[in-house]
């Protein structure tokens, strides 16, 4: 394999972490707390852990790709 071909097959390295972060409204935090309270009373710890991991994955996806979803209409910031 030629050197130029080898360079083309290497994946780019990400040097910096994305600097975007999610900003939660009070309403969103209250809703999340209500959902967690509901789940804690009805689901097993294993199920809660799994849904928590899925939520974290989705939140990280949004932080890494902030234009993936439309911007909120009512901007508080």
C-alpha cells in the first residue's frame, strides 16, 4: 500500500472536545425530576439505570451536534 493511500484510510483525530453545553430551564428540570420520581416508584433499579444511560447518550449527542435539533422558540438566554 502506498503512503498516500494509507493516509486516506486513517480516521481524523478529534483534538478538542466540543465547547457547547445544554442549558436546562427550570421547567425542564422540574419535569425531569417528576419523571425520575415516577420511574423510581414503578421501575427496577436496572431499568432506571438503562434509561439513564440512554438519556445521557442522547444529551451527549445533542451537545456534540447542537444543530441536530431545531432551536427552542422561547429563548430564556
